[in-house]
């Protein structure tokens, strides 16, 4: 496998625990259970209802930003990547406003930050491609790490490998990821293993 030159991180649930209650957001927006929030919003035409739904999302995201705490082991892993010269980026479905506020709690500088205002949201691969262009190297030299199916799908569709961060029970879509990471203390060894492999191995 080519060298790993960059790692793209999801934000909520991967870098930080922002305690966002997605079911509560859906209820306040009037969306059906399990409906992805941004996709549900897209079904609503411009108007007062859409404006109200946007305000619901904004209020929850900003509250989550103010309550966000780093996931255990994340800061150490980010420092390790910086020491090794591996680029790091954030690709999130959140707004630029809430993302900026959230990331201040990490006290880490990411070379690229892409939000829903910058590219079509995951699982669309547009954000991965945008980061790859800005970095100047191809997606197959990058890894996407996230805690949800959309993260893995965005990476795979762009040609990057995917690591699913699943600290609890493995979800039923875990087999779509190249690897599953349960704790960031194991991330350095996992990245080293991936750099030595020609093909993904089953986890």
C-alpha cells in the first residue's frame, strides 16, 4: 500500500463527544425516526418551516459545541500524527459556525476543515476529494476515520481506506470499513499495520 500521508477525521463522536441528541433534533424538526437530518431538511422547500428547522439544528449544534469534550486518546493520537508529518483534516456534516466553536476545545490545528457549507455532505465523497485536491495527493494515500456509516461510505467512494471508530458494540455496517477501532490508544499500531499491508484484512 502507498504511504499514509493524510488522515481525515469525522468530528462528532470521533474527535469529540458533543452529546448531540439526534433523536431529539429529529423530533423538534418533525422528521420521522431514523431519517438523516440533512437529507430530511432537503425535502423541505424554502420557507418558514425550513427556517425553523435550520434554527433547531443550529441551536443543538452550538449547544453541543459548548459541551464538547475530546474523545479519550484523540489528542495523543493527533500529536503523534503531527510528529510523523501526517496531515490531518476534519470532514463534518456540521455547520462551519459550530465546527469552529467545537474544534477550539481540541487546541489542535488541522490543515483542512470541510463542513456542509464547503461540499456536499457525507456520504457524498465530494468533501474527501476536496481535501485531497487541497493536500495535493490522491485519496488512496489517505484514511477516513469516523463513527458512522456515512464516514466510511464517503471515504470508500473517493478511493480512501476507512476506519470505523466503534467504542461500544459493533454496528451492523462495521464490515463496510477496512478496520474497526475501539480506542484511540490502539490507533498508532493500527495505522502502522495498514501502512504495511498491500490489501485490507478482515477484522
